[in-house]
């Protein structure tokens, strides 16, 4: 009788799927970041203008290379972590595999599984957005240079600028995606031929990814604007304290209020088209590629 596979055996196919997804989706992620970071500046920053300005600063190759290293690291790592930890967390919390769970149990387990992800990708997020907004090419597309500069001028707490927004973004999308993936995948089977398995996974993943984007876009718009404003201001070193954490939450909602005051509720969904494309596309690729790599590697 064949021995039961270790949970660690899922890491290679998950990693392969996550890395492939990060590579394919990077240009869309860049446009999303540019659009969202302009939210605090009003509606004057059209997509065409943002693209034109970015092209003038970084050239055509910048759309494929500017900030690409931290993005590849961040996107691959966070997707590996969420897809690896989610089934383990669901089993531990509810004593049953995720495919036997309800939408509610999946949402709860996914939310809990996203906590280490949000905390550990935070420094990479700060370096990534700093590179994508580096009009003067101060950091020369070097994530390490960004981190060294922040540590020197802001201290280690500077690496956690906008953390509340990052955690909200990760938790809301992860919970919505895993809670709805099975439903959307089943719906895709009713409209696509039975032997189109990969296409069914692609369609179900795309719908679940877009569904998650509805919930996490406001948090991403706010934290992008918050990080941009802080990084553009004179650096200040703040020692860690409970008050600093509370201030971060307060500043998050203050930035949200500022965006709503300037642009209405719709301002919280600036860049939603790119966001939906990015997360829908990411969700689709992950739902299709991870099972494909598992099959290729003989992992259940």
C-alpha cells in the first residue's frame, strides 16, 4: 500500500505555480500600483498620464523590470505561504479538510492563515512601492538600497509603514478567494465542457479572484496612498510602542476619509479595473497551474 504523502510534498508544485503567476502578472501589478498610489492626489492622474510619466522616467523596459525583484519575491512567497498554510489551518481549526468545509469555515481558516503572510511581506511591500514611485532613480532599482535607507533614516519601524492596510488587504482577499473558489469552480462546470478541466479551473479562479478584489481594493488604495505620503515626507525615527500601532490604524482611516472627501466612495475603488485584472488573473492562474504542477509532479 502506498504511503501517505507528506504535506511538504505540496511545496514544489505550489512554488512553481506561484512563481509562474508572479512573472506573468507583474506588468499588470505595476499599473495597479501606479493607479492606486495616485488616489490621494485626486482624479487628475488618469491612467494614460500615469503610464506616460512612468515611461518618461524609466523607459519601456521599466514596465517589466522596475521593482520586479521585490515583486517576484513578495508575490511568490505570499502565494506559496497562503496555499500551503490554508489547508493545514483548516484541518487544525475544524478537524476536516478544506474541500469538506463550508464557505464560512474556509473564510475563517484563510483569514487566520494570512496573518503571517501579511506581517512578513511588509518590508518587501515598502521597498516595492518605493521603487515603483522612484522618479529620480535614487535607488537604481535596488530593493536593498531602499531598505538600507529606511533603516538609516526611519529605523526598523519604518519598514512597517502602512502595515494595517497590508494586513487588511491580504486577509480580506485570501478569505474571500478560498471561501468562494469551490462555488465559482462548480459554476464553471455547468457552462464549460466536462473535459475542459484546466479551463474550468481558470474560470473559477478568475471569478473568485475578482470577488476577493471587491473586498480588498479599498484597503489597498488607502495603504498605497498612505505609504506614498509617508515616504515622500521628511523621515522621522519612531520607536516601537502600542501608541505607534494605534497611530498606524488611525492614520489608515484618516487617509481613507481624505480619499472619500476628495473623490467620494468611488475613490476607494480607483484602479479597480487593474486590481480586478491582477487578482482575477492571479486567482485564475493559481487555480489552474497549482493542480497542473501537482499532477505533473505526482502530488495529490
